[in-house]
């Protein structure tokens, strides 16, 4: 049975961030995710989770200069020391929030370095992160991002991500399967899920092409939820979409599942 986590970066934006935890719980969600926790003290966020009886499903590791257009640093050959420092920051938050999944954003390719240098750096960094997190029972996610929204992102295809996961060779490194990105770049979602099921560690959803609520558009989500069930996926499905008219107005699709 599909179970859903509200992405608080994109949902309930009608209220300030810390008020979104209550909004999510009142809507029936039992878990939340968001892009980054670092604007708040870990204890503040942990208090919200505990008070509203919510599970932290996922968050991203520090992405570099997000406001300046950076989208992660894990594959950037000249940012290894910074990446290692970001592991410690993310680990602090993951422990405080009792979060068992973090996403290591790869980054936009730096033309000053070869693709092979990016690949070697990414594999080395993900091994480092995986080993550091493993002692705490935390898994590291790799998420391909589509080249329309994030041009030149290091990994854009689901099967390429799995090839990297196999090269990293750590049991706690998994695929973050975002159906929105996967549909844009790969399509054939049923076969993708069936083929990659053993590697999928987290799932996210949105309509394609508009990235609104997961109904309408190109993807038949009720069918896809059945495919995920049959594949053995039992984790949270992150609702990472931009509401078309307002969060509450667009939640009718998820009510039967909550």
C-alpha cells in the first residue's frame, strides 16, 4: 500500500516553514521531507517532528551555493574537502531528526574537469559518505535530475545512476527514483521500476510536464503505485510537486491513501 510524505519545501507554502509540519499532520500525512534543513537548528525541527508525530523521510545534503545556482558538490573534483565537511553537517541533522535517508546531490558538471574526473570523484565521495553514515543505519540516495530543469547535471538517467551505485559498491547507497525526472528523461516507467527495484531506496512524484499534483498529465499514478507495490517497494513516496492552485485545494488525490 502506497504511503506518502509531504515535501514541505513545495507543499503548504501558504504558511511559514515551521508551521508546515502542523499543516501536514492535519492533512493526514505521517511523514515529511524537504530539500534542506540547514536554515534551522536541528533541535527546532526535531521538536516539530516529535510534537506532530511525524517521521522525517528524507532531506538533501548541503548543496553548495544553492542561491548561486549550484546543485550539489558530490561529483565536483575541486570540492572534495567541502563535501566531506557536508557529510558531517548532514549526519548531525540526520541523527537529530532520526532520518534514515539523505540525498547526496551530484552537482552540475564543471567544464574545467573531464567527465571521468567527475565520475571518479563521485564514486570516491559516495563511498566516503556511505561508510560514514552506515555506522548510524543511514542510507545515501542518488537522484538523477532531468536536463530540462537542471542542464548539465552530472547524472540524468536512472540506469546511469544504478551503474554508479554498482561501482560505488556500498549496500547503503540507493536510487532515489523521482518519477517526474524519470518520465522526462527515460519514460517506460513500469519497466524501469521492475528492472531497478532492488536499487530503489526512495520515490518521489509529480505530474509531467507541469510538476503539479500527481494526477492528469502523462503519468497514470494509481497504476504506477500498484507497480511499486508489486516491485516490493515499501518506503515513503515523497510528494514533491508545486500545487496548481493551493496545497489544500489539491489534496483530494491523496486523501484515500491517508
